[in-house]
C-alpha cells in the first residue's frame, strides 16, 4: 500500500461508520491529513501523531502476520511436508 492508502485504512480502523471524508482537492495530495473532514460532530479529528501511531500499528500487524505465515510454512517443511502439500493445506 502507498502512504495515502495507509492513511485511509488507518482512519477507517479508528472508528466505525462513515465518520470522515476528504475535501474536494483534485491534486495528488487529496488524501492527506490537511484534507480530512469529519462528518460526525461527536468525533474529534485525530492528531497526526495519533494517525501515524495507528498506521505503524497496522503495518506492524501486517508484518507479524507475514512472518507467522512464513514461520508456519517452515515448521511444516521441517515436519517433512513438501511445497505442494503445504500449498494444499494453506495456499
């Protein structure tokens, strides 16, 4: 994912529903912190630091999932399964 996609994903994970949107800015910076608008008045706009922390949390979770999958595949290989058998089990 690029940085704009991470920003959108992080915001979507912070609250439920359609609580945020983007200002109409037709440049490549449309999806940026400065262009976030809040639709729900009961929710305060998160700070850039809060969003950056959420993005890092999500990136770390993705890395951990990839590492666990690789570790699991290696453990299956260590038990004697070949790549075809492993792929049949977990894809």
